[in-house]
C-alpha cells in the first residue's frame, strides 16, 4: 500500500470528504504533487511519518542489517538509516560486544561488521510504498494516523476513540515476530 492510499483512508475515516474529493481529483489527473498543497493533507503526511516511527519503536520493529567497515574501532550511528536502536552486531558470523557512546558504536577491533538494528520506514513522497508492512493490516496504521491527527487538532474525544482502537490492534500485532529488511552494503 502506498502513502497516498493510507492518507485517503484516514481522510475517509476522519470524515474529511472535501479534502478526500480534492485528493481523488488530483490523483485522477496525475497531479500528485498538488495533493500536498492542501493544509490538512500536508499535516496528515507529516503525522504519518511520526506515527510510523512510533509504531516501529513500540509495536512492530523492523530489523535492518547494514554491512559496515569500522574505522578506528568505531561505527558512526549516522551510517544506519532510520535508526532506532542496535539489536546486535556480528563479525564473521559471530556476535561481538559493543558500546554506544556519543552516537558512536565502539568495538574491540576494526573489521567489516553486520550491524542489526531496529529502524523505521522513511517516506519522502506521497506516492512512496509501505512495502515493509506487508505483514501488517494497514487499518492499524490508519487508526494511528487518525489518532495523531485528532490530537494535533485538539479533537480529544476523537483522539481517545482512535487511540484506543489503534493501541488494541497494535498490541495484537506486537505478538508477531519482527521482520528483517535486506542487507545494505555501505
């Protein structure tokens, strides 16, 4: 499912029919760049980024793996895309000890390490795909987005309603195992 579909589902669930109609018109005309001109849609896009990070941090972590060569027995955290936290690190297939100090992973030796870490999907455009969530019912993502939209706009009854539904569904998903993104050589 792509970002635009998630936002359209949220617009529908929130009852924002006028914005949904405008989005659909722009989509049909092939003018997806104009969709973000709508203030509410732009806000939903921004909140979706936040919501995805929160979901991956608290409910269903994505495990990413990067093969990175250390320099001076350290690896900069900045080399890990969309980093949340390190899961474990391997050298030649063996787990190694590490410390994290000042956004650096400190290691005992230099080498080419496989760094396994929890991450979140980065979305840049409204047409980006959320393929990493194929194992997730997208309804939970939409509910989370609706909850954050209501909170950001002071609709506290709506926030409480959507938030409870979101958390209930997300808790059920937490029981699932995390999944691993393909290795990135960097």
